[in-house]
C-alpha cells in the first residue's frame, strides 16, 4: 500500500524536538485501530455510514476473542506516525505494507501477500507494462506503487519502466486515481492488487493487466518496541487461521488467494526483545536488595537472570519506588514487577504468571517483648509497609473480620516506605511489632539479633510475576521458561540458595487456557446507494462542520478583541508578545497549527492525546488562529474611528469604558463588517482542514463516501452543501451590514 513519511515531516520535526517517547500499552479494554477510510476493501465507509472492510473484520474478531472494545479510528495517512507515537491509536491496520518499512515499526507476521498491478480501460489497447511507454501513469502519493517504481529498492526493470512514462502522476487517494483514468486524464493506474480487484469489480470498463510490477506483504504495524501488544494480536490471528475464521473473513472480501498467514510464520514468531527490565523494591530481601558489594541480588533476581540467559536477553535490574510501580509498568519503563509480588487482591490489575511462592503474612516482635500471639497486640503500635499485602490483609476490602478486629485493637497502625525502616522502628521501640511476608521476615530475623516470628500467620498469599494488563505474550515466554527451570531442577536450586525451598509452589498445571469464543457470522458485503443516501451521510459531517464553525466564532470573536487591546497596549512587552503571536499564527499554515495543538501535548510534555481530544484540539486550533485575524480586523476598525470622537466624549464626561462601548465599538463593528464577513466565509471552508487531526467533518466524510461508492458525486454534493452554507452566512452578514449602515 502506501510508503513512508512525507507531507508532515516539518510538523513532526517541530514537535519531536523534545525527544519524548512513550510505548503503547500492551492490552487495554479498548483497542484503537488507525486506518485510511478510503482504502476498500481493507477499510472504508459503507452505505450505512459504518466503517467496514477486511482488516476491520479481522480486528473486530481479535477484539472479541480478547474481550476488548474495538475503536475504529480513521486517520490522515500522512500523520499516521504521529498518531501512533502519541498513543492516539494502538496500531496501523489497513493493508499496511511491511516491505521497505521493516525497521520503522514492530510488525505482526505477514497475513496478506499482495502485488502492485496495472489497471487500464478495456478499450485502451494496453495489454502489457511495456505498452505504457509514452503514457501518463497514476499512483497514490506515498504508496507502495510509487516506491516500486522510484524507491531506493526499486528494481532496474521498474526504474526503466517508469523512465519510459510520459508522466508519473500522483494523487491523494485511489478514488481520485480512477476518476483520472475514467476521464482519460491518465492512461493507467498502478496500485495494490486487493484494491484494484475491488475497484474493477465496482466499476465498469476497467481491466487488470496480468503482469504485476512487484510483490509485497501486508502486516499490522505497532509502535516500535511494542512487542507485547503485537504478540497478543498476532497469536489471536494464528488461532483464527487455525480454526478457519481467518479464511472465512478473507473469502467474504474476495481475498482468499492472497492469504499468507501460516504455521510457518507461527513457528518463526517470538517475543522479540534484547533487554528484559525487572522492576523491584531494592529493600526487600531475600527477593531483591542491595548487598554489601553494592550489587542488586535476591531470589527473584536470580530467577530473572536465568530466564534471561535461556531467552538470550540482557537483564536490566531496575529499582523502583513501590508507590509508583504502576506508572513504571504502564509507561514501559519496566517490563514486569518481580519482587515477592502478591497476586491475592490484585488479580484483575495485572497479567500474572502462575504462583511460584506460597507466602504468608507473619508477625515479628522483639524476643523480650512479652508478645506471644496476635491477641497480645491489643493496645500496641504495629508497623506495616505502605501498599503491602500486610496492610491489605488488615484493612483491605477482602480482609477477614478477624483481621479487621485485630487491626481495630491496635493503638496505632503505622506505615513506612520499606521494611528496613520498619525494623529500625521495631529495634528502637518506636513500634511493638512488624507484620510482613514470611520470606522477608525469615531473612530479617536470621540477619538481625533479638527478633522472633510468631507462630500464627495472619494470612496466606501467593507470589507471581506481574506484567502489564494483557501482555500475555511476554508473560507466557517468561512463565514457560520458569516451568522448564522447575522441570530440570534449576528453580529448586535457586530456592534452596535463598532458604525458600519450603515455599515453592510453581506448577505447570496452574497455567490454564481459555477457549476462544465462536466466530461471528459475516454480514452482507456492500451495495451502491442513491443520491439521498449520499446526502444523509454528508449531513452527519455537516453537523460536525457547523459545530467547528459556530464554536470557533464563539471563542475567537471575543478573544480577538482582547488580543486587539493587547496589540494596541502602551505596555511595550505585552505589545511585542501579541505581535509575535499574530506573526506566528498568520505566518504558518492552519493545518500545522492543528497538528501542534493535537500532538504537541505529547511531544512537549509527554501527555498522551486520546481520540476524544481531537475535537477539542480542532476548536482550540481554529479559535487561536481566527482570533489573530479578527484582532487585526478589530484594530483596523478601532483606528478608523476619528480621534476627535474620543476628545468629544471626554468633554461630555464619558469614561473610557463608556466611550469605547457606546461610541467607538458600534462604529468599529460597522467598519469591519465587510472584512469580518470574508473571514467568516473563509472559516466555513477551512473547517475541512480538521482532517489534519483525523476529525471527520463534511469534506472528509464526502471523500470517504466517494471512495466507498466509487463515484465523484459525494464531492459535488459536498460542494453544494458548502455553497448553501456560505450563501446563508453571506445573507445573514449582508442583513447585518444593511442594518448597521445607518447613514443611508
């Protein structure tokens, strides 16, 4: 399909100066697919206004099997990389060519084997590629066809073929390409086979030449490094291929002959990573801590080191603040939390390995304390680590009534940041007891003098390795390695080294699997619609355009007046600042400003911009842009009023505020109406620029309907709507201008 980076390179460069990067989470309740909504049969808008297509059907089935909600997000193709890097979308899934982009994304395995083919009119007399010498040939801009003819990896044969053309024309979408071919503006179109087959079947008078000019493979593109989400989606696709669902969906869209996903690719797929970053509390022996030589060591770190050794990874031991462990994990700063991490009570918060340690919460006191059982803690001060299993066992939602009563009997339940602080408090007498995990308690008691563990535990729990919710691919790789270590005795040897042999509970049988739901039945494919349908679809886009129009006026008109005051202020720094703002706004394209407003928060501040922010970004961008223009119009209107009127008002005793609003403002409004009318009419047409941040307004909707219906009619209807809208605006402004023309 389409090849890489072009139109918004400047915008991307401006916003990427900060160098901030944030990986997309592996799996969430929603799965947002970015796609070009003018690219049938992979993704387009059907007669009912729904986004449909082969890739979207695959994505829907993947979501169904993983319990996700699919979000179909149409995007402007030129800004696909910014959409992905900011987290606005989770992947690009839209007949997306792997070839030539291998290092730009983290890819799924290929699932469609596609070719670039030549489409001509039946009566053109063109029967092979060599007949295109001296002809005008059309391709989509930034496409695989363009790359196959002119790219660095283009074959000498294709370069020679391209050189023989009278002209190689580029258009923005395939619907425009076929309109050019149909009208005779070009002699041939070169494009992806799947799209060509769909277009030829939908239109009359076209044929596909037998000889392709290149072959390519499609995959799902994820943010570079997001192997977790890639593996989850990929494994689901394998399952769909195994049970026949993939083939059924391909047959529905006439792509059966192009399917290439296979067991060969399953065998080649793996968790593709060089480093494995383990997050741990460095004050939690024997699971993870800093020894006397300054090295991070512990039972869990030894397990992780062996897992890395067997998978060819480099272990990165990352000490973390325990309170920020979830942020560390969700931002991708760490790959897992492996540190005597309790599963109980957190079952739904992470994707867990099977339990590998059976642990209990126990009470530690000083030998001479006189405390021999839990009931002796009544009226005492007890210490636990903040956000720990001990705290949860005493005060959490799942705490037993017995433990809640025990906690209520304490004089105080103190919380500290780490267990070393807890034992320092206990040693100095600041607290009477510490409640903590058995493994840690055993290590501490053996390492310190004068402490004992009470015989009666207050709860039992199990430890697991916690991964980001949904990162089943990495979890399975680590878990299977742990099973292998248990089978060959390595796990037991490491447990014995750390005095935890009696606590080991890892069992391969504990790793259950869930059956995949039955596949959804396919619906009917597609049918052409009439003019009434086109109008009904565009009316939805018209409402979006009207919203942009009216909200921009609501915010920009008063903001422009404030800016005009600043522009005329006697405060020199303020005046210079306003002049700079106006200069930047008027000197840069509105499209670029929209991109900065939408993507800027991520690249500058690291704040992810969700899909719901698109409309807000559009309104902010339009309002700031038009406010600058209105400010200059206001300034011209104010300065056009004779200075003598200010003096007359002053003599009559008017205040400055009264002078402005009763005398100057009405005349200013009259003076600026023609210029303001032009600006307002321009705003109607500029609403189409919302496509830059993939917000669907009327013109964007028209392009999508045109692509789906394979007709130019939606564009004519959109033009008619714009004309009517502008005529109404011009009529209203004309009436206002006549009413303000009080000299006649």
